[in-house]
């Protein structure tokens, strides 16, 4: 997710649109199909994010960190899908400690943090989608909130401008963009709830509205965190993997945090049996 940066022009804008036209339908299609295609999609995204994270925070000498951390993320996801939840958490914890041990002393904390960060991206969507009845609808709700926040924050910030949101972290982001993105998230969340038809009472609508605001704010916090990380390590983009967009972290920063919180809410309300319903039905 990204805030209002300088307007892309010409070929860069065309690349952004083309990339979005490929990635968005692919995300929705794998969410609809579910199963192993969905697991592979988000597992690959998580490994890509971890690759970018290590490039940012550890520099050139990162092969051992990348192997240890990446293996722990992949194995924890496989264990989760196979039903070994405690083992999955243990493997992720061991991978975190391993990345810290292998990193230079000055950057151990940053190297270690990349493992749970990538792990959240791998695990949270899979947990939500594991709900056979409401998993796909829950993913659509999550996508709608994060994407609406991202898109409207960008254009509202450019069009309205005004006071900066957090200039020391991301000088281009504005309060107008943040508020516009949150309002857009609220609107699309209510629209998804209406289409799905799982909400009827006033209390349910209010809960969906509150959920949209919370997840929108969390997504924007994830965006700001990634901006801070890049500024901390002197990078403009996390990589150049996606034409016109930068890297996977640049596109998924808000989704990482929002999906982690969404999965947590779903689990608290619906358990592992119905996390999608726990997020969607109030």
C-alpha cells in the first residue's frame, strides 16, 4: 500500500496499470479457488517479501539469513496447512532466532523481525481462507478495505493536499489522504457486507463500519512502517520486482498488517473452524 507520492507519468503510469491488471485478478482468482493455489500464491509472496526485507536490512551478505528465515516461513506454512498449528508457530520462532543469530550484531533485531513479518503475510490469508463457507467472502472484504484505502488515499492526497500525516517518515502522505482512504474503506466494506448478505441488524452494520475503520488505519500504519524502514536503510523502493510499482513490500505493506489483524479477529470470534465467519458476520 502506498500513500500520495508524486504522480507517475507516461510509461510509468502504464506499467502500474498493467501490473495491477495482472496482480489483482490473480489475487482474486486464487482466493476464489482456495486450496493449494491460494497457499502457493501467498507463500511465494511471503518469500519474496522476506527476500526484499533481507536485502534492505542486512545488505549483501545475507545468504544464510535468507535460507534459514525463508525455510522457516515455508515450513511453518506447510505445517499450518497440514493441521500442525503449534509446530508451525515453533518453526517460525526458531527461524526468527536463527535469523538473529546469523545476522551482523548491529542488525540482528531487524533481520529477525523479517521472519514474523513474512510469516504473517503467508499465514494470515491462509487462515482466513481456510473457512470453507465464508473464507472467500472474508478475503474479498479484506481486499476491498485495503485496496480502497490505498487507491483513495493516493488520489485524495494528491487532489486535496494539506497537512502532512507524518513528514519525518513519509513526507508525501497527508491527513486528507489518510481520512479519504478510511472513508473509502468504510463505504466498500458496507457494500461488500450488503452483497454478501450476512449482516442485517443495525449493530452488525455498525460493527462492519468499525472493522473497516480499524483495518484501514492498521493498513496505513503498515504503509508508514515500511516507509520508515526504507528511510532507515536509505532505499527508495524495496526492490524493482513489479514494473511501475517497486517491490512486493511496496505493494503489500498495508496488507501485511491488515491481514494479520483481520485473521486475529477472525480467530478470536470464530476459532480455527470459522475464522472467515468470525471476521465477516457480526
